[in-house]
C-alpha cells in the first residue's frame, strides 16, 4: 500500500482528492492536513510514502512545509498539487525537494499515476509544466548546456531520473541538479531566479 497524506487549506479540495484516490486499491489516504504546520506534524506522526501538498496556504506555506518534512525524513516523497504554474512557484517547490508538480485539473487517472510514480522515486510533472520547460529550451536565447538538453529530451520521452542517469552515465542527483538548473534558467533572462 502507498500511504498518502493530503495537504490543502480547503476542505472541499481534500474531500475531492480523497474521493479520487479511494477507489485505487493500492493507495491509502492516511491523513489530511489543513495547513503547512499541521502537515509537518502529521507527516512525522503518520510517516506517509507520498504527501500531496498545496502550495499557497496561510501561515506555513507548502514550500516551507515541504522543506521541513524532508529535513525530518528524506524517504517521504512530496508532490505539489496546486493551481499555480509560474516559473517561480515551480522553482521554489523543486528547491524545497518536491519530486513532482501537478495542477489541480489533473484527472483521477493522472493523480493516481503520479502518486504511484512518486512512491517509486520518479519525477512527476504536469504536461503544461513539462511544456513550459520545453518552450524555454526552444526560446530565442536558450541558456542550457548540451547535457541539460539531453536530460530534457529524456524527460520528454518519459524516463525516470534513475533511467536518465543510467542512460547518460551520471548519478540521479546530477540529473536532479540539471533539472533544477533548467528551472532556474527559465525563471529569468539572466539565468538567475527573480
């Protein structure tokens, strides 16, 4: 069973996400948190495999909560589930350690697939987020290295970070570093986050 903690400050969203996941036989929602602070405490107590984390919440936001959860337990996988897809939001989430970034318009099938992929340690990106990365590569002044272009090409083929590392003979951590740098490069024309 993949144990999931839902985090969103809107009860109706948590109820909807729970309803989408309850029909999945290998996924179990073990808790719901209405704030970032509550999420940190519940993650420590419940030890979920995956946390579906909203970004913008009053008090402790999703990025801060993600960082705190992962500082306490690196085995937990955090997938951001939000309505926001700005370069800055994506970058902050990845820097905090999130392994995925989904939008709340995801279908039940996409959401369940993302939970399973995250539990396996794979990176999960909403199609529009992946498209943003690709469009930034195709932009008028790409600032990506040849290696980063290779990594992005393999992400586009659906390979996991581990698979990309094996294909390019680099570590999984190096793959994540390239993905993070690509997000940073797309955040501003100078290649530095705004």
